[in-house]
C-alpha cells in the first residue's frame, strides 16, 4: 500500500498540459486562459466625470459656501458619450453627466447636490456653486484602470465574471483557453448497482461515481463514466 502523497506524485508526474481551444467569450467561463491579455486601449480613454454635476475651473469656486455661493454661467449640457469642443473659460461651467469627458478648461467637477441652477432674464442659465473645489475633484483620469500595454489577465487564470468583464471592455469576443481534461471514473465492487437499478438485498447504489463526476465538473474537467467493474480481473481489465 502506498500513501496518498505517493499516489498523487505518480499521477502528477504523468500529467501534461493539454492543447488549446478558441472559444466565444461567454463559453470560456470557468476555463483556464492560455494567453496573457494585454490592453490595446486605455480605460478610461479620456479624463471623465465621476459624478453628475458641473465641470468647473476650480479657481472659480474659491470661497464658495452655502452663505456665499459662487455664480457661474452654464455654457452647455454634456451627456455621457458626448464631446464638447468649446473651452470652459473663467466664470463659465458645463453641466456634465457621469462618464462624460472633461471639457478643456475644466479641472474639477462639483457634485450636483452642491449646486442650484436658475434661468436668467436674458434666456441664459446660471448655477450657484455652494462648495469650493480643488483640481481633480470627482474626475476619473485617463488610464486610471489600466493603460495600453498593461497585462490585465495572466495566462493560467480561471476565467470568471471579472475576467469576462475585462475582456469585454477590451472588445475581445474570442479567447484561447486550455482544453478541458477528460477524467475517467471507474467504480469497482460486486455489491454496486447503478442509480437506475433497484438495489436488491446486499446491494448498494453506486453514488460515489456521481459525486466524483460532479467534483470533476466543478474543477473544470469532463467526466467519463466507465461504469462498474465487478470484483474480478477480467472485468476490471475490460473496463480499463
């Protein structure tokens, strides 16, 4: 009789990496990735707003408070996905949505909760700013998540939801994975019957092979059920 460690060492000494298989992104879940994933684009691609609010030059908000708000002229509304070509000059601001790129001339975003917008008599729009801001407030910088050339997923990692999200961000629809290993499951014993058989006196249901097969699936393998070998050499050799 050998120890469990000796048995594992014997098995692992014969294990070799399998070949590769290219799969659609969602079919690769729980598979092992066979290539490093390198970012071909930065994320975010541009400086963008982390909040709904107003893009400002932070120096314009100096001293702003509930008692003494700063009033700025609103020159545009900028939704996520939009681009503003106009520059934000002194005394101006842009209403900006979360995810929209920061316009030129702005270096901070004031959260909408700290503002109050109003229409003026000449059909212009102003906004009161009730909180002072500093450069970089509520801005997500370009490349903050990752930059071009960063290895974002390393070969050998199991692909799960975060890895799928990362590859989707990079526009990857197919991915190279290692093939699933096929693992044979063989039960032995004259006392065993399969789950679709009615156990007679002295017999028991072969539940272990199904439990082991489930563990194989859970570990990313493909179980191959060889059935039950009776307690004799000929039957065991035939199954093997």
